[in-house]
């Protein structure tokens, strides 16, 4: 098959797990003999970068352009609310991204299109796919087609922006523009149910297909040194909604010895670096490669996912479980579909300091028992292998092509 993949970000420009899924999928499909092309974005490169489609010959052919908007999606956090609101409107209505997709389609002649995050590259691309009559498979990653920011905060579900006319209007525009792709893939039952409840993708076939785990050999776990402090790992975006500031303050009240490793970058990077300078129990590594992340998993007693926003299917959980490391996570969204309480980790109420402290004390007391379960935790990840994921993806795309 000749396949086109559309993703707002694509390595080396990356922020979270969605673009890594797009990248892994593209390479796996190419390895199976498919002709793969990718349409994504690049940072601002001058006034003509919004009209220039640059091709990068890799294993897959990657086409990039600067989306004609106020800023590139990687720099969204640096802009105030009015600018972000205008950005969302331009992203919704700008016709130029659709033109870029038509140029790719004319050059590559895809049999089917697989889209990931469209926010930040242009929602009109979905309308262009529909007008060209191409089979369309869309993969969901978060709630951003209902909540433009992509963040639905725990405890603020009934806030004005979530319950008001603005959200209903935006969903109506998304419904009109994105429509109902032939197949919509949701990595979690929670996210599929969320979009059904918002009456989006009413004419689509909704398929729940968990994300693939990375193809990385896990490092050796080994035994835990006697008397070692509880070793915890936070890996991901260093942002308020990810619960990192809450985690640091909570651990400050923990009455057992611990060591927290923090890997990643984001708007809280300077704050975390300053915290680490004053508290020897916190080690800040900055952004790390997947190889080095696996090394951090090998020395950790648990990975911590203290999110304060509803999560779909966080990549770091797949990575931790693949390494045989239990996960302590907020009981939110689709997290409970990956973290099975007391089997491969612990689920905790988000933002409840007393519950989190109790969970850390329990981890400390049972650290050896959890480490002994590493093989069992890893074995349970077998269904999430990339090969199984691509098998099903190929099926779905072939069915989409065959459908009238």
C-alpha cells in the first residue's frame, strides 16, 4: 500500500508520545514493504516557510512546512491566553495546510491516509482528505478535538470553558471540518467513550487499539541494595498539569528516605533544576534519550505519573512496564487500563497528598516484593508489542480501502 501519515509533530520535532507513535508506526509500515510518506511541520524558517513544502528523504519521505499561524505548536506554552485562542481559530480555518496535503497527495498518490494529532498542523487537512475521497484512519491521542487546549483538569470539569457555549461551538466546527473518518482509533476505552459522549465521530467506526510499546530491550533489574532509599522516577513533560510541582511538594513531607530522578523538559525546567540544587534527594537529568531512560528505569523502584489532567494512554507507562517497573499513577482517564492496581502498580486519587504519601510508604515497605515481580510485569506487556499493533493497523487500513 501507498500510505500517507499526517502528524502535527514528527521527530526530531517532538513534545510527547503522539509523535513517537507516528514515527514508530511509519518505520514499522515501511519495514513491511509499504510506501510511506509523512506530512508534518517545522519551526518558522522565514516568511516563505508557510508556502514551502520541504521533502526530507529518509526511510519514509517526510514533507514539512511551517503552519501559517501565530507560532509553532512547540512554543504554545510561552504565549498568553488571547494569543492561544486566536491560534486555535487560525488552526481551525486556515486553508493553506489543506493545500499542502493536496500537493503531497498529488506527488505520492496514497491509497489511504493515517492521521494523528491535527491540532497544530491544520484541521482543514481532514476536510481535504474527505474531498479527495481517500480512505481515512484517524488516531486519537487526547481530548483536543473537544477541549482545544487538550487539557481537561481534574476537579475543573465544570469550569466555564468546559461547560459553556464556546466549547459547544468549537465542537460543532470540529464536527463539520473533521467529519467522520472511516475508522477512528482510540488507545483507550476511556477516550473512545469521551468522544462518543461529546457526539463526535458519529459516523465513524470506533476501534480501541492500545498504543504500541517501544521496541527496546529492557535493562537488567538486579537486586535492590540493602538500606537503599526509595528510588522514584518522573519522566515526561515538566509542566504543572503533569503534577510535577505537586509531586515535589508531596515528597517534601515524606518520612522515609527517597531519591527522585526527574527526566524531561518543559516550562518547569528551571524550577526543577533549582529544586535539585537545594535538595540532594532530587536529581534532574534534563531531556534523556530512550536508551538512557531505560537505564534510569533499571535503578528505579517505581515510575511516578502524578497527572492532574485526564490522561489517555501515557507513553511513559508503557516504557516503565516494559522495563518491569511498577507505576504509581493518578486514577484518571485511561490510566487504569494500563496500571492495574496492586498488580503492576498503584492507583491514587490525583492531588490527594495523604494518599500519595501512603502509596510511597507502601512502596518503600514492599520494594523487594515489587522488584521480584519484574518478569511478570514485563510479560504482561506482550500484547502491546509494535508488531501486534501494526498487524491490526494494516487490517484496518485494508478494510478502509475496501469500503465503498
